[in-house]
């Protein structure tokens, strides 16, 4: 399999690239500094020159370039163009969205029938991009992801959050009433690759779906695995069941990675 990956330098993208390469597949990173994301002809030529089997669209507007409405352009407009191009060029399109399509006021746990309610910001842009993707490319796969758990700080993952909280506040205050949608990056990658051959449509990837661990429990177990380097205290300030339930998902359960849960 030959795969083009947008966001290949990100936490999930780099892990996906490594996983595919290790399993004998060819990966090509979409470098936005060299391949335009607003010139249709250039994007089309890039895809035609490489003729990939799949395009994994993971990129977000993570680093500002100063462009007006950049977040909307990257998260929505670029996604729309890629969905259309993959349709016309017969390339499988796997687009990663987010549980953030639901606001903190939504009633979870969520299923594929739950209607997103984010009306502004990143979550709203992602939901609009989901809808646009299926309009442009009915054969696409959209995978909603939760908070990713990495091995170390340095990227946008839960361990990075813990590290920053300790540096800024000297403590990690974690709600025992919040059941987050979350998965280890490695498990997300395996499931994304599986979805290349899955039926078209929307999928929810959440390792906490069945485990139903609260944030304080997760933080405590991760702290133990990392040598108790953080101070974790419980609170009940945030009450929210954010889990995403999808019986078709085969992502590894959180309890498999963290049996202490």
C-alpha cells in the first residue's frame, strides 16, 4: 500500500508513518511548505504523480502562518478539496475528526447517531468538514478521535498536558466525574490503517468506551507507569461522560494498555 499523509510530523502522523513503513508500506508526507493547499491544480498534480492507494488527512491548523481565517481554511476548505480530489482520482480518503464536535454541554456517551452541537471554534470546523467530506466523497471514511495518550511530552497528547500542568501549577487536578474519550496513539494508528479496508462512513475511535475510566483514575495509573513524577489530586469540578461508543470499532480497550484500571 502507498499512503500520503497530511500532518505527518504530528503525534499521530509520525506514529502512522512509522507503523506503515515497518509493515512494508510506502508513505509520503504532504509538506505544506512545498505542496500548496490552496492551488487545486498543484494538489491534483501531486496526487497524480504519486498515485497513492489512500490519503490519510490528519493535518490541522496547528501552527499559524498569519493567514486570515487560517483555521477554517485548513480544517474545512482544504479538507473539502482533498475529499473531492480523492473521489475523482479513486483514492481512499481517511479523514480524522474529533470528539470536540460535541460541546461540554452535550449529553454523552456519544454514538454515530448523536448530533454534534459545537457551534464555534475547532469542534464546529471539524463537524462542518465531516459533512463536507461526505458530500464531496461519499466513499470516504471519517474517524472521530478522542484525546491521545503518548509516551512523552513534546506533542499534543495527554502526557504533554500533565507535564505542562506540573510546570505551571505544581499539581494535576483531575476530575473523577469526567469520563474522557481517549486512546493510546499506537492503538489509534492500528485502527486507522484497518479502516482503509472498512466500509465507508463515520467511525468513533475511543479506547475508554467500555473501560469507562474517569480522568483521575487514568491520570493516577499513568503517573504510576511514569515513575510517580507528577502530583495528581482528585476533584469533581467537571462532570461529563465524553465517551464515544461504536460497536464496529476494533481499537484496543484502555484496560488492555492500563490493566490497573
